[in-house]
């Protein structure tokens, strides 16, 4: 009986396949633990097998990050420059921020903000002048799509792959990226691959690794890693919450205050870089910005509190929330949201007036339920029910896209999404 291979051995087989089938390979390297262990795997593979080739490294440099992250990136790129072709990108594309009620995005390396840059632009980086496809309306994820096309043509490659260090343990969306059913979008039918364009693929060699596997590999092989994680550990942050990402996105709000203790010089620059950073640093992870238990002010209903919060916002931001709310109310009145039989019974027991429809076009065993927005409801399925309390939480979180609510896109966002889908229809 053959012994079952561990994730490291399985990844070695995947790398063997990748290096045999692709003449142009690059790794998307953020400076975090997952992309770091993937880059180390590739470097070790090339050196162990004495391959006479180089691989590319794509590093989107977001300007605002921990000094330790920058130092780790610099070490990895410098110590392995004999086998790496480095594409360090310093471009002012749009990047989502949840730190401000006034800004929905910010731009790293924006020329007009040069005096406020968190740090100096690194030598040898690629900037706007290097990319003819750059557009000021481009978001960071759009840039990555266009980059792979640009590099494929630049290298005159037969077949290109971008290695991405995502793991299905991290989120449902990452799990879906791997296990989507369309085999025609895979390279040779391999589930850990995804076709982007003709002869251009994303591959996910460590998709089945656990967080403990990452740290076991770093320890066993003595690989370099971002020393920021040591400080996270000493600060008592659990392994699953230790993230190296943009400090302005929603998941980072809870730990933004750590910049003050870990990297005070960078923190001082962050405060003046993006609106709302200091407030998020003080109150991130508290009820003040929608985390933990949000309390209703005395004399308010959740609906009246929502209108109060909206009245404090700039007009464009207020209208964004109101448009999303209007779409959501209409959806629950006309189509209804899909709920389980158990949740439906809880609503009936609570005396909530609902209309249960017999079937839905969605692939689910749940039933569509039409109902009006509630002020609040105390059931475990709170996040599945339309309430004004959930809207208040979105506003407090500066969740401009209302992801917490699962809101539909507004008109301008739908138009932008349709534009992007048209541009990248061959991928999607």
C-alpha cells in the first residue's frame, strides 16, 4: 500500500509539472507568509535541480506597509538575484480603503502626494512610464490582469504562468477559486490552475497547505520569512489573524493600532497619508467602527440611528449607501432572499410577516422569502436577515461596498463591473 504524500511532496510534483510545461514563470510575492513560502519553494527547487533558468517575481509595492515587510522583500530579492527577474511595481493604481468615510480608495505612489509618501520609492522599480496599458481609473487587481499579458508579450513566451500563494483554508472565496467546476478553464484539467488568457495561467501550488504547514516548512528548511510575524506572535495575535496586507482595508482595521508600537516611524507617516487612519488605529476592533457589540444610542431605533449616521457623511458617500439600501429593500420586497427552513420557522415564531415562495432560480435547497426590512432581530442567522442594524454596522465600518450586508452593486458599480467583465471575459 502506497504511503500518502504530504503537502510538501505534493507541491514538489506540482513544481515539476510547472517547470516542465511553462517557459515563462513568475511568482506573485507580497511579503506575507504564504507568498514567501511559495517563493522559497521555487528558489529551492531551481537550486536543488540545478535548473539553468530564472523565474520572475511580481511585487506590487503598496508604499504603506511595515518596515519589516519592506526589509524582508529586499532580502529575498537581493539574496537570490542570480535566479530572479524582479518586477517591483510602484504604480498609483486605485486601492480600496475602509479607514475613511471620505475616501473609498487611495493611490500608492501618487505623484501629487509625493511629500506625504510613507517612504521613498525603491531603486530599480517599475513605474507608470514602463506600462503603456496603465489607466488612472485602473484598480490594483485590474493591473495584475494586464501585467501578465504585458509580460507574456515582452518575454515572447510560448506559455506563461503566474504562481499565487493562496490557500483554501484562508477563505471561502479562495476555496471556490480552486474548486470551480469549469474544467475548460484549467491547465491540463488540474484543479489548482486557472486560465487567464490563451497560454497564460494562474497556478496555486500550495492551495492545500495549512497555516501550520507554512511555519513547519520555514522551520524545517531554515527559510527566511517576514520577521513581523514574530512580533505578531509576541503580541498575542493568533496564527489565523496574522496578516501582512494593506493597512487600510477592512480586515486590517482591528490590528491597525499595532503600527504605533511595532513601527512608530511608519505610523507617523500613515496618519498623514490617508484620511481616517488615526481614528481607525484608536478605535479599530471596537464597537465605534462596527466591531464587537454595537450598542444603540438611547432614544434611537436602528432605523433612526442609521439616518443620523448618514447625515454625518459627505453627500457622495451618503448617496452611495442610500442607493444600495434602495436596491436591497426592493430585492427583499420583490424577489426575496433565500433562507433555510429553520430560519423561516424562527421568523414565524417571532411574529415576523413574511411570504415564502415555493422555488427559486438559484441552485440551493433554501426557499426565497419576501419581507420588509426589520429594525433588528435576535437570532443566530442575524447576518442573513435585512435589518437597519446591519446597515448601521456597514456605515460604522466604512464598508462602502456593504460587503457585510451582501448588498447588490449600485448602478455605477454595475457599469464598472460590466466594463471589467468585458475586458476580461476570456478569463471569467
